[in-house]
C-alpha cells in the first residue's frame, strides 16, 4: 500500500481543490450551528474513488463522467435505495480535465470539467435528486496553489485568494500540496462561504475534505461554518489515509464523520484485497473508540462489496470477506458506502448490502466496544431496543470456533440468540455461545435478548 499511495494522492493532489464555493456572502449576525445535525444515523451510499483508483483497463480516473454517474444512480435506485442507500458521492477529479488539471471559475470556486460533466453539477444533482438520492462532492484541505496563483477575487469582499494564506507561504495537508490558510483573516471564512453557497445552489448534499491533518482542523471548522450559513444541510466528512488520531478531539465539533484508517483500495486491477488493506480496519478502529460518537461517526472508508461475477471490476475479496466487511462496518456504526461499479452489481452483493437486520445494527447509531482483540475477536454494543449485538471475527488463516462468555459481556442467565446474517433464531443459551467453524476472515453477527 505504501508503494502505491503516492500515486493515489499525486492524483488527488491536483484534485484536491479546497472546497471553496462561489456564492453571495451571508450575514454573520447568526452564530454557526457547528455542523449539520445527522445525529440519528450514519449516511449510506456509494463513492467513486474505488473504481477511479483501479488499474483495471476499463476504469481509472477517466471513468468519472456524467454518463457513468447517472448509470450508478440508476443502479442504486433500482437495487439499494430500498435498504437506505442514497448518497452518490463524486470523489477526486470531478472538476479535473483528462490531464488532471483542475478547473475553477474567476472567483476560485471549483466547477465541473465540461468534458466529464457537459451539463454541469446542478443538472446532475437534479437527475440524482429525481431518483430520491443525494449527491456529494470532493475537495482538499488548504488553498490549492493554482487558485493562489490566480489571485482570484473573493465574492463579496475586497480580498483576493492571495490575501488569505499564511505568509511566508506554507505547505499544508497530508501531501503538502496546497498552501496553508490564515483563518485570522476574515476573508478566509468568506472564501469558504462562497464555495458552500455555490454548492448549495447546485443542490449538493455531502462534502468530503481530504488530506486532513491536525494542522487542518481550522479548515474543517471553516467548512462547517460555511455549510451552516449556506442554509443547506450537507454532510461534512474529514478524510485522510487516515486522519491522525491527535486531530480527533479537535475535529469533533465540526465534522459529521472522520476517516479512521488507511485507504481500502489496493490500487490494482480489482477494488481491494484482504491484506491491501481491508484487514487494517480491525487494528485502526480501536484507537478511535474513545472519541467518536453520534454525529461524529468513524468512517472506515468504502466497502468493496459490488461485483465478484460477470463483467466489470471485481471486488478482490471473497464472499466470506465481503460479509465480514458488512458486519464490521455495521458494528462500528460507520457510514455504509459501497466502492465499485454498482452498475454491474451482483446478486450476492445486493443480498449482503440490503440485509435489513444487519443494517439496523449500523443505523442504531451506537459506538461498539471491543471485548477481545487478537486473531479471534469479539465486539458488542447495546441496541436501543435493549438487545445486545455481538460480533465475532476470525482474522486468522484457518477455520476456528469462537466462544463468547456471558461474563465478558456483563450479562447472565438464559439468552435467546438470533443470527442476523442468516436471519434465523438459534435458540436459548446459558452462560456462553460458541460460533462453530468460523472460516478464515469470516464472522458471525448475533443478538442476545
């Protein structure tokens, strides 16, 4: 992963235009609400980066076009919307030309590349909204160097983009590709307000800001306030590969979710592989359990659950591993968003992704507890209806039994057990339950009541 990540972020580098929107300046008389209220549940949907990052000959960065996004929205509406998947999120490159050069208007606000999106984002948003779905866009922390060089006038002010940077010019974000912004200068917030206003005018529902380090906490604060003043509710996620843990508390008042682990993609001809880097989630999430909370969800990155058969890019993990991904993301109350070409989604992926009993564990919006670590892991969380959800994971390379003792969970007596993946009751158990022959990289998900 370390050998390919620079490629992904060399691409993102150009792609990471500071999400700056063009719009009229808003009154500063009303205090910011800090962030849009999505406290009830994490978002569900799809992200384009997994197919953009692939070396598969039919995919890569040039795949991101209006036609393909509309195909994705059509498939989501037909196959996944009924289970709650609504977000169609465009990642890096929506405003880049085929040579990965990024387009902004005269005020330094990103605008769609006309060859990729000939009808613009507002038109695409209307198409997506017409299917009962939502649309998201991508940007990067800091001020893109090309926007600085442009010295673009900031809407509603007497400032330009050269007036809002730290001097001397200081690189910022995880790849050091953009200039650090000086947020003591009032026109800095005005610039972010102009971008958020533009996004709002297009009907954008979601913003991902990438490359976030501790140094970029003020960027996320500015984005949050800009979204608030725009008058449109937008999900704001702070992303990197991963966001440094020491940024966790500082980002919490401003972001709706935070990326807690490395990229899930393998940057190969599939979406991912188990070791590059699906299995990293189990070691990364525990470091964040003390800071994430409702409306500040742990983002485990996209789920490689789309297609293992037929035409199109393959997930690169087995069906057993795909189910473990769905189970772990759901136990984490992570946003559930698919990576892959869902226009070629297979029946098994639809079955895994739309299991309402598993989804309910995610949408309960409860942060889990890790009971045991190591190769054979046990996790649990108390659901709002009083049931205890328990997941076991075999991260080893051989099949194994995994026993859950009631005293590990703080419960006692006879308990009714339900297998949520199998959608069947298993009967009553006293003091313990054993998941028999859990396959390598496999899992089980049950409730105790």
